[in-house]
C-alpha cells in the first residue's frame, strides 16, 4: 500500500476535506473521507482578510496557527476512520486555506494558511505544503494545479475529455485524445463562491442547498450581460482567480448598474447562469468536439448548474467523475495527496501548458517528522 492523506479547504471555506487514499494501484483507492467543520469565528476571520475588510497582520498569523491545528485534527480523524495508524501514512499533502491569490502584476503573490509545522508535529506524519509558490517562482499562475492530476487519471486515447471542477471557483482541464497535444487548464471564473455569498446574505445559510432557492428565480439577461463584462472573462489562459476578485462587493457593484430592483432569488438564478455561461464558453473556445465532460466539486450537487451545462453543451455527454471511479466531492483533496507523493519522489507537479510556468518543477515544501 502507498497511503497518503490529502487536505483541502477551498474558496467556499465551509470545511476541510480530508481523504486517506492508496496509490498502490493504477487508480487511486479511497480508504476514508471526512468533512471537518470550520468554526464560524475562524471562517469569519479568514473571510475578512480574503475580502480586504481586514489587514490585521496579528489576526492573519493567529489564523495560520488555528488553521494548522484544524488541519491536523482533520488528518488524524481521517486516518482513524481508515483504520490506519499515522506511522503507516507516507505523507500528508495540505493545500492550506487560500486567503489571497494575485498571480498577475509585477510582484505576483499567493498566500495559503494552515501552518504545516503544526500539522507535522501534531500528527507525526511528514507533511508537504505550500504547493503554489514554486510554480509562481518560474513564472506560472500557481493555479490551477488539479489539471496535472486530471491528466494522470482521466485522460483517454479514445475521446477528448474535459474535466470541470466547480468549487468556490470553477476551472476546466482540456484532455486531448491526441497525447501529443498539450493539456490546457485554467480558472473560468466563479463557481459557487458568489452563490454562497448571496445565500448567506439573504437566507442566512452558508449555501443554497441543492440549488433549490435559485430554482425559484429567473435569469435576468441584463444582469447576466453586466456580470460577464468583467475583464477576467476576456483574458486568455493561463489565468486563475479567487475570492479577492469575485465576492459580495463585486455582486453589489454590478447590481447597482441595473436600473430595476431584482428579487434576491432572481439574482441567485442569474449567478448560477453566470457559472454555466463562463464554463461553457470556455469549453467551446478551448476544446475540440466530440468530447466528454466530467464534472467534480460541490457544483455537481446543484441541479440548476448541471442542467444548465447539459443544455449549453447539447452534443456533449455531461457526467459526474463518479462514473469513472472517483467521487466528485473528493477530487481536489485526492489531488493534494497525489501531489505530496510527487514531491517526495522528486517529480514535477505542475503543467507549464496550464499554469504558464517556464518549466516543470517539483512543488511544495517538505516538513519531515
């Protein structure tokens, strides 16, 4: 067995996803999965920094420690659920919690918190973390990193495939049937992040469970056009983005340009359509038909988004990644377990054709026990 733990807390900041996975076979085998809750005060603190409401350095440093403790708890829990001991785990791959990601400009930077020193010390397991900055050091965007994993497990020599990950942000990975054609992958824009923010504001819930609230609304075409005017959607890849760009303030600024008052559920429905439109336009622009579309991430549980993708891509079968052996909720966490293995083996973890890096590099820093 080749056992690794993967830890992931995404843009939604709703929980830490933890997996224990065996990479001994041709395809990853999940031994245990765990959703580890993030307390409201930690989430609020991270959100205040991520959205620019707070610039308190002491608060950021404290959150780094608290998130480290939280990630360690998640790792120990999923190891116990797998009926394994920490000593049997080769490494933990921890993505950390992104608080800011600015890959463009003269001084590009990205910051993930969740101190890996604490994770390694509390668990007694070698921990690999800080995956993004090495790619940025060689001119890359530092994101998305999951396309390398998508390429390893979902590529087919029989058909062009496309993996759509709809987390807080949405990204696509184009997997050409022709192995001589480079893999392309990039963030298409917001996935669930705006939906969650709008639901929190108007419903007092962290998300629109099952898209039920959005289903009660109607798409407002003028608002949708306004949302799609953001320069990010016009940028060519490589590109990546985050909550520091797409957030509640961003929604309110664009709503202010619409001359009519919209019911909140119509805004929610339109935000769903924004995700569908930005993803489907990117798919049509950067991939060749015929193709098969595999969807993972939390967005797979939103029927409004899934039906929208099927309607926007009528000639392309749209399936969950579960059809091919990997549950959609755990793909990102498994990715960072896989990347930890690459790092320990001294193998590159980035795809320059995806991130724009000048060359392939080994990602992450190793915190040994």
